[in-house]
C-alpha cells in the first residue's frame, strides 16, 4: 500500500487529509511538528510527504531540505504562504509541487496522484533520453522530434527547454531554474526569454495554452510537461 506522511501542526488539517487520503486507499501517517516528521520519514520510508511550512519547531523549508538530504522522497508543500517567492523557493529546493491553503481536496488528490504516477513505472522510461506516446516522439540524443508522424524542427534553446521539462514528466519546473540552467545565472530573471521559447514550442506541438495537452503553465512560477503515456 502507498504510504503518505502528513506533517502539519493543525489537527483539523491532519484529520481532513487523513479522511481524504484513506478514502482513496492510501495509508496515512501523521506528524504535528518538523522533528517528529523527520523521524517518521526515516522510520516509515513514505512514498510521499505532504508538508506544511509553518511548523512550531522548525521552519518548513528546513524540514524540506533535511527530507531531501536523507532520502529521495517526493514532497508536496501545503501552506498558507501564497507568495510567488515562497513557491519558487520551495520548488527550487526540490519540492515536487506546491498547494496553497485553503485548498480543494479534489485538486490536492489530483496532484498527489500525478506525483505518485511520475514515480511509478513511467519513471524508468523517463530516465531514457526522450519521450514517446501515441502522438509524440522526442529523441533528445539525436535531436529528433516527430509530432503526428511529421518531423518538427526546434532551435537549440527550444531543445534545451523541452529536454529539461521531459526529464521529470508531471513535475513543476520553476522559471528561475530553467533560465539559470539554460541561459545562465545572469539571466535568472529574464522570464521573457523563456515565455518566447514556450510559446514557440506550443505552436510547433499544436498545443493550446488555455487547454494544454503537453505544456502546462503555473502562472508566475514555472512549467510542467504532462505525461500522456498513462
């Protein structure tokens, strides 16, 4: 059974998460502070951690850092901190996703399912140099892209962005990390460069920003490549 650890100091939130997650067949363990959460994570080896940032003993970002150092467990941040800076910082540190309180349980469950699916059988496929479904073939080693059987030509920057996104299908990749890794540290805030590349990729893939099939935008934060092999 899939085990999810919730780390949150609010009893009503933990109870709500327990009821919602167990109804979907997940095994839920709980912690009310950061130190207990770290101990539970080391002991239970959960498949996913849902982490609040406002904990009574440790800052949630420190807990996130220690979780990722100790073991490669996916972490979904669940917090009242809604600023773009908080989201980007947590995601750049390695969080898989970020949900702001108050939240929709259906949205939360969908994000949980997506994270777990990305860590399932598709993960081994994603480790290969590319991606393939019934519509799209991406060979990053050969710089070969077929969409509906037709060859699509990409620029060097378009290849770099697409390759970075498909490394972790379903995972949100921040604008700052894309800009820094592809354009360099001095261009970390030049988001217009990235928006132009994403717009061109959407045109070439026949994607719609309002109803994305492959390239999804988290406004002000980053982008994710949607895995359509499942």
